[in-house]
């Protein structure tokens, strides 16, 4: 038996612990059938951590995350009204998520927008638009741009309140994420959509200049340049034209949520956040406090995040593929949870029951 792979488990808030409980079952099944062991270490993180520890990203969690091989994070946050109880700087997005990204320089965010033909009924798009399915990899720069720039608010000399936020990138930040985009394009269809807004933003002009330089290293990759607003329209009208998309932080935040929309739910979108030395994995969706405790949240995106971890951090591609296949098989057999839009002839099951069916299928696939 090899040494155990250590994973920090951050269950998060609201539905986070419910879907996390199903996701971590994957580790038990994988180690049951493979010569591998996982050491899962649960840590406080998010709004719950603020109330229990006085900070959304406690020092004990930072220490654990520093020491592990990978991090699995559930969704964090409370309702708008509940969030007001927490100081602005400690609200989970500012006090936990952004510091987590910065600490491990997780500059490359992988968000797969995937829907098989058999799962097309989840999407609000017409069957004729979906065709044989949707399979897009959106790569978002995650530690730069407007979200991480200098921020200031106050009252100016005219007595008017104002706010100032700076969008800043250096060429190293841009180059490293573009290389990730080109590398992924090489592994897929050798087609890369570069999403920008260079007709207005100087940051996009700079981005495109760096892209032209990086492109020389990947002559086999076809680059298609597309303005971000046109890309938003194209995702709805013809998602099949896209394979790999690469973009800066805010564009990626917005378009990946739109990707969830064309799938029918962000509950169908896991993600990976990769840095040079460590990665964390999380659903793209929020904590859905309105359905917390009802046992109806679909754990697909949380389980899918484990699948991404198995492949991307631990090199276990066949096991990762088996997790994806297990989840697809449950949907294709006609089962769903109540939080996902579904055909009227689908059988609705609970969060736990969906997890049971996925694990039964995975267990059989790994034998």
C-alpha cells in the first residue's frame, strides 16, 4: 500500500455539507478497488467558520490546506439577509474564497460545460441547437483582474460618494493561463476561442498581444477571437462551435454561469482551480440556502469535482472516467433530484438516494 493521499475537505455552508457527504463516498469506493488510500481531513471554511472561529478562513484550516495534496471545497455563503450579519471583509467570498485562491495561486480555473445527448432534456435550449450534446472546456484566469485589484471607496472633494476598483494584469499572469488554454486545446480539437473585449478595454488589447506571442509556441492550434458579448450570444445560439475557451477573470465568472444556464443548472458544473503546486476543486454553484436541509440538492457538481481531482491531482484518469460514467448512468436511467429541471417522466430521488445510485454504479464499474 502506498502512502495515503491527503485531502482537505471544506464542507462549506447551506447545502455544502449535504452534497459533500455524497462526494466523499467516492474515495471509499476507489480505495476499496485500487491500491490507494485517502486521508480526508475536514476543516471549517466559509460563513459557518466565521461564526465558530471568528474568521471565514481560520488559521487551522490554512495550516491543513498547506500540508495536504489537494483541497475539496463545498459551496459557501448565506442568504443576502444573513450575510449582513457578517462584516464585509469576512463574508465568505472576500474572507475565504479569494484568500484561498491567492494563497495557492490557483490561476487556472477549469469549468467543463458538458451535457450528453441523453441528458439534453435538462437544457432550456432546443434539441436542434444541442445536437449531439455540449462539450466545452472554459478556462478562466482566477487570481488577477478586477477581483484582485486595488479597491477604494469614499467621498470626493465635491462631497460625492465614489468607488474605485483597479483591473490589473502583468504579462506573467496572462501568459501562464493562456498556455493552459493552448495545452488543453492541443489535447482536444486544437481549436481555441479567445474571449476578450479589445474594442473597449486596454486590458484586452494587452491580453491579445500576449496571446499572439504564446500562439507561436502552438502553431497547430486554430485561434478564434471573439468579443465577450458576442460569445454570450453564441453560447445560446450555437454552443457546438466551442471546444476550449480562455478568458480573464470576470468574463470567465459571467460566461461560466451562463454555461450553467445552457445546461439547465449550475448544479451540473464542477470545477478545478489549479496552481503551480496545489489545486482545489469545487462546484461552480452557490450554497443554495433556500433548499438547505431538504435533501433535494443534486450532488453531481460536488461528485464531479472529486472526479476532476482524481484525474488532475492524482493521475487516476480511468477512475475519474468511471465516476463520470456512473453519474451519467443515473441520469440516463431516468433519475433526478427535485432541484434540477427534468422531464415529467423522471423519477425524483433525494440527495442521498442519488448518491446511493451513483456509488452502486461506480462500485460495479471499478470491479
